[in-house]
């Protein structure tokens, strides 16, 4: 096992710079997820670490060793591909053993390690089958087994669950998590699925257009997004952002004002962010010393089972609320305007120029 | 006209002949068959009949041009004659086997690495290069054979000119390459040279075709497999042996089958290169040539038909064997 350090990493394809400046230190044994929309450079970063993509600029260290010029096999990494990339003409056993065979590991040792991996991943009854005779989840496990037997220093996962159906994705997610807990190997995992990122990661790295938008624990990222991009990218439905003004610790949205419990610098052009799940119809449902209220124009109400999905408009911006159906207020009858309540400690403020979060004054 | 009126009128018309009745009429019933019949008629006359008639012929003796009633039923005598007594047939089979192997094996042994090279080393110019390799395949085999005949000509051929010039290089009165290269013009029509020459022409003609087949198969192998193998520590040559070759197996089966069928029926190249005679000592005579000469020179259609059926069985057996070796196993 080893730590991984990226230092000012860059990748250009011709004129296009895909990864612009990537600095990150991954601790030994840590599970880090690279999360971002398509084309943000997350897979490219992973592939540079794997050695499958040349590095345009910057350095990558695995442990203490600079690996920029090392061949993939010399880096002692193992990778699980989105397509699984199982060798179709080899049995499960041969697939798992292939890497060991290539690196001339002793036959008995290969047997032992394949058996260990197969037991751990419940692949033992499938060892003589060919990949085409396996289900998606089983193929995924074989791909993990193939990565595991090599006892690599770093595990790389490139969107490993995106070819699976939603139900299987959930159970495979749990398997990956438990595997990491058992093996404790440093892991870098690429995905565009925020649920995977939130559930698996020790730390999440959110990428946007080749830059790191934020690094933090899943809780940090959700509760304290560093900028508007992270705020809207994480959470479904996405966070409501309404243009506002900050004056004397008051947020002014059109005619409505909210008195904030903490002190802020004045800001003429900012955005107020409230998560749809933080909104209530009934102020008594909120346990807080500071409760805010906003009146929103209703555009439509949908029942999603556990919640009512209220779509509305506030100060010209879309404003969405997810209200638990257990809330005693009946929203289906609401038309025109609705009053929505929320904990003022849970609102977010962003500077509209740079998009960065505005933090309260410390004193 | 009101709707009620028109509704009343329709049954009056259909009383004569409803749509269903009209479709059931004789003309309609037969029309589809009439429209598809040209193919079946032509196939029956020029495909199926000769095929079945050749079975009939192979069991008879006599000149078929003199009428069927002049032919005599001889059972398997034609086949027995071929097996036991027809030395030229035996020679032609040996020649065919020799030529099939000598031209067929290099076709694949060279086409696969060549395709791998084109696949990995060429990007923008790939299609032009493949096109160049493919040209011999779409060129008339007669033209090719004529060109090669003149290239291999004893007195005026370019090949003899080059070889003898190398062989005659003199350094201080010695000819250091004389032991390897000829110093006098070679008669390529001699029995020991004619087969390699034919094999070379056939190889040259089909290597591009096989390269295209293998290249197209290589392009379908997912890039991920090579990346996974790279991460697994496989060097490029190991990737070729462990990933590329096994993934080419279905295409190998197809390409080798085509080669077996094509090479065992080899006709144009040896026919033109040997001037239709089979060459000195029949060294360049293939089974297909023997068939042709037996039928159209000697007029023995019975034996010729037996040759064609024997050839069919040999091809069938070899294709079956090929299927056992390279075919999909499930």
C-alpha cells in the first residue's frame, strides 16, 4: 500500500487542455472518489496514474517514487475498467490469474491467490466459466478479483458500476466498500454518480473543466459546498439558488428579507442557496433557534411517493421543495403562493461574480 | 349522394367479387411465384441440374455429347479407376496439396502480422496502404498470370535478369554470390521450379485479401482488453499472442475455410502459367486442371464428374477438420 501524490498535473490533447492543474495527496489506505460531469478530466487523471495516458506536465508519486516514466506494470497498480475488459477467450480463473502469469509468479502461489480472491468474491463455483456465461455483477466481481490477486499498492476504478442496473449497482457498491475495508488498499475511484461518491468515499474530489472544484469528505461537500458548481452538482434535486442582496446580516430577495443568525460582510450581488430537502410547510417541524420563511409562487405539485415535489418560482428563479408526505399539511390543495420554512443555519450564500461560497465572519 | 346511399351501393358491387375473392383468384395466387421464378428457373437449369447430372455422369461411361442413351452405367468404376489407376490424377492431387499448403500457409502466416503492423503503425495512410495490398485480389487472375509468366520468362524475364546479375557479381575474378544466386538464366518451367512459382503467384494474389480480413477483425477487438493486459504486465508480443491471436480465431476459421476451398479448386494460375498443359512431368497440374482436361480434351465426362465429386469430399473433410480446430466450441 502506498500514498499517491499528484503535483500540478496537466494533460493536453493537441490544443485542448483536459486536466489543467491537478494537485492532490491521497493518504495510504484512503478511498478517494473523483466525481464530475462528463469531460471534466476525471478518467484522464486516473489513466495518467495508471500509465495508460502520457502526462503532459506535472508529477505523480506512488509512495515516494516518481512514476511519470514508469510502465503501467512497474507502477504496481490494478485497474477495474468500465467495460470490465475481461478476456473473452479465457475462463474466470485464467482471467484472474493472467496478471500473475505475466509477471511469472510461481504456479502454486497463483493457485493460492486465485482461490483466496475467488472465495472472498464468491466466485469459486464460476472459476471454469467463460465471461460470456456470467451476469453483469459476476463479471464485475471477476474484474475486481483480477485486480485484487496482484496485491497492488493502488486500486483504480474507472466508472465500474455504470454498466449495471440500479439494483445491482447498490449491492456492488456495498461489495466494493467492504472489500476496501478488508484489504485497506489505497483506492482511486472515478464516477459521475454522486450516490456512489457519497457512499464510498473517504474523500470526494469534485472536478469541473479540468480543475478541482472542491475536495472534502462527503458530508463537507454536501453541507458546505465551496462554490455554486458543487452546490448544484451534489444533491438531487439540486440546490435552489436565488439572486439576493446581503445587507446588515439580512438577505434581501425582492420584497422578502431574511435575518441571518450569523454575521456576514455586505454583498450587493449574491445568491441564496437552500436545498429542497431543507424546506418545510410547517415551521414546527424545524428544531432551530432561527427559522426563515419565503413565499414562493407555485407552478406545479407532483406526488413522488415519500415526498411532494413542489415546483415554484422565487424572484425569477426556479425554486423547488421536497416536502415529506408525512407532513400534516395537505399541499395538494395549494395554489398560487405557498410559505416555505427552513432552518437559517442551513442556508448557503454564494458570491455571484466568482461563484464561491460566502462564509460568515468568525468574530 | 348521402352516406346511406353509398353504403348501400358498395355491397352491390362487392357481390360480384369481393376483395377476398379477387385475391383468391388463380392469377393472384400464382403471381408471387411467377415473380420469384426467374431465379429458381435459372438456378435449376444452371445450378441444380448440372450438380445432380454430374452425379449421374460420374456413375456412367461414354461420351455424353453422343446422347444420354449412349452412356453406359458403370457403378463406381470411375471412382475406382481414379483411386487405383489414374496416375495423373494422383499426381494432380499431390500437386494441389503441395500448392495449397505452399501458397496457403504463407498467406495467413504473413497476413496476420502484416495486419497487426498496419493496425498499430498506420493511422491516416492506412486505407491507402490496404488498398495497395488489395489490388492483386481484384485484378483478373488471367492478367496476373500473364504478367508473372513474362516476369519469370527464361530469356527475357526481369527476375532472371536480376538474379543472374547478382550471381555474376565479380570481386577479384571471383563470384562470391555465385553459390547462392544463379549465374545463368533459370528455366522456371522446369518441374522443380514450376510449383514454387505458381504458389508464389497465388500467395501474392491473396495475401492482401487475407490481410484485409484480419485487419477488419483486429479493429473489432476492444481497446480496453489491451489496456487491461498492459496493466496486467503483458508486453506487446504477449498481447499479440494472448489477446490478438485468440480474438482472431473466428476470422481465422473463415479465412482458412476460404483458402481451403479456393486453393483446392486452383485453376487459372497454373493453367495459364503452364500454358494449359500442366507443365513438364505434369508438375504444375492441379486436380481442377485434371478435371478440365479429362472432360474437355479427352471428352470423358464420367471420370471428370467423379474427380469433381472427390474434390468436393476432400474440401468438405478439410473444412470439417478446420471447423474442429478453429471453429467456435460451445
